[in-house]
C-alpha cells in the first residue's frame, strides 16, 4: 500500500513524541505533521494530503466543532480518522460517530492498542482502495456522477462527471444554490418536494427532471440518492448519483412521435391490428380489421381465431394456417403472409398479415399481436415495387458505406445550411461529436471558428450551392484541440432526376501535410537548383581546365614525338656520314700500313688484318643502327621497301620467320603516316621477338581511298587476360602507350586481341585528302562524275 502519512490533532504537544516512540519500528508509517485545533487540522490535512488523522477527542467540545473535523474528509478524501480518548466507552462512541471517525483507542492503552488498530485500519484501507477503484471504473463506464449534501452546513460536493451532467467543467465551482437554480423552473417544485420528502422520512430519493446548462441548452438528468441519519436519528446529509439521460429522453420523444404518426397512418389507411390471446384462443381486433372482415364491434372485441380463418380464401387458408402454426411452434421468427379474404358480398381483397409471438418469462407463447394491411391496390405493382425497394436498399447501403468509409470529410446539409449528417471522419479526425454539429448552421460549425473571414466564405459557398453552383477553395479549419489545418473544400448541390436541388454536399480533404510537403519540396528544389548551378559552373571551369591541359599535353606529346623522330634522323645521319667516313678512313690507313709492312713485318700485317675485320664489322653495325634509327629507304622509296629491308635484317638476327603482304598497286602514303606505320610494325615485331615465343609473324597492309589498315599477327603464347585488360585500359606498357599516342595524333584506331593461340594487333589510319585531290573531287562533283577511290584504283 506504500507509506502511510499521519497527522496528529491534539493540544498535547508531547503526544506526538509518544506516538513516534510507539511507531518507530514501522517504517511504512510516518507522522508528517501536527495540529492543535480543528481549523489548523483542516488546513494541514489539505496541505499534506494525509492518509490518516489521529484525533484527540479532547479537542471536540460540542457540535460547533464537528463540521471542521468532517471537512477533513472533503479536503483529503482519501484520509481516515482514528480517535484516542480518555472518555468512557459510551461517550467515546458518541464522539467518534459525531466526527465520522473509523474507531478509537484509549489513551491509557496506546502502547498496546495503537499498533493493532493501525494495522487493522491499513488492511481495511487496502481493501477499500480496491473497492473504490472498481467503483470508479463502474461510475465512469455508466457516466454516473456522485454528489453529497451536508444539511447543516449546506455544503454541496460533486464529482467531475456530476458537474459535466449539469454542463460544468471539472474545475468549476458548483455550490448547492447553483444546483437548485439549474433545475428547470417547470420541474423545480416537483424535485424540491421529492428531496424534502427524502429528508423528512430519511429515505431514498429519485427524480427525473430537466436542467438548464450555462449555454442555455436544456438537458435531462436522473438523480438517485438517499438521506443519511445523524446521531439524533434525523437526516444529517444526503448522497447519491446523477446521470445525463438526454439522449434517452430524445429517443423516447422520437418513439412517442413515431407511435402518434403510426396511429394517424393506421387511421387514414386500410391497416388493421389484432391481438390473439393464445391461452384463450380469442382475437381482439381494432375497427379497421373489423371493417376488413365485415364483423361487428362486439365480435371484434372478442372472437375465436377460427372465425377469422374461415374468411380467408380457400386456396390460401391452408398456407396461412401452416404459417401461423409454424410461428407458434418456432416463436423466434416473425409471422408474415400475403393472402386473400372473401367478404360476405363475395368481393375479394388482398391483404398482408404481419405479427410476432410474445413469450412469457418461461419462454411460452402467450400472445400473437399483428397488423393486417389491405394491399389490393398495390398487388399489381408488387414486382416493380420490390425491384425499386431492392434498388433503394442497395443504393442506401452503398451510400452509407461510401459516406462513412470515405477518406474525405463529407456532410449533408439542407438548403438553409443546417447540418443534417456528417461522416465519422469529419468528427473523429477533428475531435468533435455529432452533438457539436448536427442541427446547427454549417458555416458557424466548430471547424470554422478560428476566422470570421472563413465563416463568411463558407456561408457564400453554401448560398452559391443552393443556387446550383459548385464552389471549391482551400480554407483553414480547426480541430477541437485548437490545431489549425488546411482543407481542400468543395460545396456542390445534390439534384433529383428532375434537376431540383434536394440537399447540399460539402466535402473536404486535409491537405495540410501535402502543402507542407510541397513547400519543403519547393525549398529543397530551389536549394538543389542553386547547388547544381554552382557545381555545374565548377565542373565547367574544371572541364575547361582539363581540356586545355589535355590539348597542351597532346601538343607537347606531338612535339616530343616529332622531336624524337628528328633526333633519330639526325643521329642516323651523323652515324652514317661522320662515323662511317671516319671508319672508312681508318680502314684505308690500315690498308696502307699493310702494304708498307707486308714484306718487312708479316706479324703486323696479320694484326692489321684482324683490325680491318673489326672495322668492317663496326661499320656494318653502325650502318644497321643508322637504318634502324631512321631508315633512309623510308624517305627515298617508301614504306614497302623500308619494311622489306627491316624484316630481312630482323629475320637474320633473330631467326624469326616474317611474312609481309602489301597490295601490288601500293603507292606512297604521306610520310607522316608511313613513319607511324613503320614505328608501329617495328615495335610490334620487337615485342613478338622478346615476349611471345612465336617463331612466325605475319604483316598485312590494306589501303583504300579513305584509310590504311595494318595487321600484325603471331602464334605465340598470347597475353594474359589481366595484362591485356591493363593494356586495353591504357594502364600498362610504355611501347603500347607510344603506339597509341602516335595513332591518336593521326585520328586512327588501335585494337589488340589475344588468346592462347596468339596475338593480333589491328591499326586503321585515315588517309588525309590532298588539296589537289580535293580540287579534282570538287570538279568531278560539279560534272556529276564519281571520283576514284584511290590513284591505284583509277589506274586500274
């Protein structure tokens, strides 16, 4: 149960110390305060919200002090009162009852009696708390409010639900005079008399009456209470419960109005009613039924069922009798049958009979009440009516399903703007109830209370829809908790088949989140656009720098290769012209030495002969190196002759068997292209000799008017996939990179394929059109004659 907080009320200041000494071993009991008088006790109990008040009955000196001690229960309703006294048992019991304490302990026996008394009180309190909790649950479920009225002090206390039943909030003050004033003037005298009777006779009290809420609305409540006697046997206070029965009263009123309309309808139509008393077998009929069967009022008051059965058409009699018997044996279902009756004049009328068995407390059928309706005039249209009814039921069901389950706010209002229906979403999502809106002017509904301007817009939309127009607008609206939202609002008329306006239909879709999302998206888009523009400018600037650097690098590469080729040509020329001439002079000098010493020094001649051989070999090596650096045949005769010379020399040095295939009508290409092709073939053959392990190599050259194609193929071990991928991605191979750069400068293409059977290098270079050829082509185009693809082709 937790810590029990105790307040001591006594003028004896040493009593608290005595009590603390007796309770020191009970850590769950704590003396949290002390008061010397009744007024101070009430104040301290309210401040500390104590669980137990230990009251010294010496402080109680007559009736004048009773009420303040009773007030402790009002300011600390959870508290209990336990008294201690030096009085005899009779006087102690009288005082305990007067102050409303739960018991007492003799001061002389505090040491032995206080702790057991507190333990018993704590145990009972634990059970009372559980009982109180169950009671509170029951009161909340039934929406019952509790009240208590002290007759002497006129103190009236009520629960929050009780205040709500009278239109007050939980925090509102609700004194007894306001309670009396809230009773409807027409009911006030009757209710006052019932209360006074309960007080006078100390008995129970119950009354149904109308009350007027602060907003002027009228509601029905039912009060049930009882008077409780004081020590003198007279009523000292009243307590009871109240319940709001407004909805029930409205239902009863509706039922009474329905019954009145039914009676009027029966009187104005051919509808008769009967009640068949099953134990006696007699039927009591109204005047309409007596008229249908052409019987007297005396017969209608009481006649056997068989007299009515005989008036039924003989073709229908057995069926009706079977339906009636089945209804009596199985009283769960209603009785209903269409049949014909034959009047004494021989005329036949169609009627429909409807009834339901009434059972007694033992479940036995005792009465068989029902109605009989003349349907002769409608019989011929029965099928059509059934179809219409089925269509109407289906349409209504669909409408209700759509109306209540739709994901939009929806309502039905009349042409004056009065709300007739709203769907659950318009209420539940916004926190309103049907009573907040049904029967009230739509544009003054709680949704629009936040703005007079919005209310005016809704009013204008209602008037426009009543004229047959449809209005749509985005409007702010409010939830019950004051949250403002945004709705896509539409108001349009509902027309009948003749185009007449029956009702107005407002709908709405909450677009608050959509608008927020759109706004966030717009801001994000603007931010992203700005960022994209900024990044684009940066990329464009960076790209321009890269392009510029690439162009510069390409220019430097072209310049480097050109310088490299010029340097090779110069070195080759120096080796051929300078070193070659020096070696020729040296060889001539050695020949002179041989001739001079031939007869005198044979050994010198032999040594000089060996030196001459070395000079001859060196001369050959220098000539070969010079040709390899830049073969003069390439400049003088062309690519074909230079390749033939180079292949022949490489075959002799390496043992590699190389075949060269060149078109028979091959003519000179621009020197720049021939030099690139020579270097490409030179590099490829070197790689074949060094890395492929192939003993053969094949070179194929093909030329047309637009491009020259060269293929170098071997039958060696091939290039591994990993290295081939690196080469193709331009990430490996200095020689290959050089080949690619030379080809790129001439706008050509290089492709390498390789597998375990060998490697194939394919190169294609476009052939630039000379100015002379371009002029000839232009002249041929002007005469309509086709231009030759190549000089060799035109010669053919």
